[in-house]
C-alpha cells in the first residue's frame, strides 16, 4: 500500500503555507469560479501558480478543485482553466462532473484526476466505473461506512481511496438530502423520497418557559410531528455536529484509505494549523507503531487540542453505520480559547505580531507551533510606531511588537488567548 497522506484545506495562499508548515503532506485549493468554495477564497491564477511552486519546492503535493457542476455556458471558461492547469502542473485535478472530466482529458491530459466527494461515490461498482473513465483516486462520499470502505478497496484495489476525517458536515451530506430518511425511514438516495421538504408545516403547541419557546410542528396530513425548542438565540433545526475521526485513523488505514482529508477551506489559519498538527501526530505514531498505551495518550492529548477549537460537538459521521449526531439547542460548543494573532517575526524575547483579536497585557497567552504549546507572559506591547500601549487590536494591517518572557518562539507560530481559567485538577 502507498504511504498514507494527510490532506489539508487551503482557502488562501496564507492558509496553504500554514498547512504545509504544520506538516500536511498535501493541500487542496481552487479558483472561486471553478470550486465548491466560491466565497472566502482569495486564489487567482497568479497566486495558484505560485502555490504550486511553493508546495513542490517543499516536496508537498497540491490538488486543484474544478468540482462544480457547470452549465453549458461555463465550459469555454473551464476548458481555458484546464489548459492553464496543464501549464502549472498541480499533482491532480479534483472533478465531479463527467463533462468536466472529458474536458480535462483533452486539455490537461498529463494531470491525474481525483473524483470529488460531490460525485457521491458510495459503492465499489461506482468506483470501478470511474476508474474505467481514467480516475486515479476517489474521494468517497461521507455516507460510506467502514465496512463498505474495506469492501470497495478489496473489489477495486487499483484505485486510491480518500475520505474526509475532520470538519463540518451539513444536512445534505455529500450534496444529498436525508430529510426523508430521517423523518420517515424512506431514503431519497434509494429512490424512495417522501419529499418532506415540500410539505406544509404548522405549529401544534407552544409555551414560553424561561425565555424558551417549546413547540411541536406537524405536516398537513398530520402524520409526522416534530418537537422543536427555540430560545432567544433561535432554533438550530439542521445543525449537524462536526466530523472527528482522529481515534479511528488506524481502522481507516487498514480498510484501504490512503489519504485523510480535513474539511475547512473557509476556516482560519489557526484551525488549519491545529487540526493538521493533531492528525499529523497520530498518523506519525501509527507509522512508528508505538505501543497501544502511548498511542492512546497521544490521541487523548490531541483530542483535547481539537476541543479547544470552536466546534459544534464531534461525531463519527456515518462511519459505523448510524446517522451523525445533531445539536438542536445551540450553534457551537462553548470554547475557552480564542485565536488572537500570528508571529510574523521573532528574535530573542521580542515578537512581531499580526493581531487578529484583542490582546491585553494581563491575558493568558499560549504560543502554538507544529510541535507544542508554550505559555508566555507579555511584558510590554508596542504599536507600529514603537509607542508603548496597554493592548493590541486586530482589524487593520498594522503590526505590534511584544516583549515576552520566553525565547526561541518560532516565526509562523500562532497565539491563542485563554478566555476562561481552565481547572487543572
């Protein structure tokens, strides 16, 4: 089997650099017009070409997404874009649409094609079909179970398999609605949709209790009733928890997965760095075949780090054959840490910092680098004019200078603030 790969999101050139610095083996990105991440995506042809050179210079791979489902009038632009990709030579193109695949064969014939998760490959016959079309790797649909992954690999061993292991999940997993299966037991993905999205709903009961609205709704035929709870912040009816398969990487590897993919092109550099580091440490431990007790400790430590990110609660998704968890009561779990800045330069006990959120002299700050967390104490803060100030603030391009109590802080490290004192016992 090929060496396993940690694949990280790159929603911008800056995020790409952080993903590589925090030891991803490969990154995926794309231009806004041809990618499933149109918003919060700052890549241009120029910066994409530079990104390919940056990744290859560091012996990392870069995959470019062309995974939208285009209409007729978009194919001329897509053909032009594929010719551009043929020139800059990324390591693969990620595609969903069969028409785009045909264009890629004609306009970028030397570049491998990976099938996007948007194409919903969920069984070995589909994987075999796409392999016959020239696809070298399939990014499996999120609905695939561990047992199914193993069978797909056994039936079609020549195809590389990739799957998502971490990140946000939506109500329509892999672009397909599960409302019918969830509410009625009839699966839309098996041709038996009850179309609950088109039903008329009305309130059945309600009462207000401690600023919380409790109600039930039912369909117009009065067959299906759903209880809802709404507080002053609203109801999170379709709020799926985030995927987290950190403790199951060994099972996935044995089942045939060679690329472990992190979702999050819209997330911050702090998110990308923290998640990459967590999965890197576990994958390295698996590669070294560390003893079970030590592996368990590494996984526990890195789960704690993932818990320090803003998240919706974690779920194993469909991996073990059941529906993912949802959180109907709130949008996110409470987070006791806040990303506050990037270390642009470091010398001695002085840091040059790009501030993202307010930092005060008395704040408890941790430095995050690819290896460890380092608590620091801020002695003094200076603004860009070298004037001493009591606090530093983000939202602008000015840099700040921090005098701290530690040396050897790495350039490219990240700063987070402890929002709440954490109990240690």
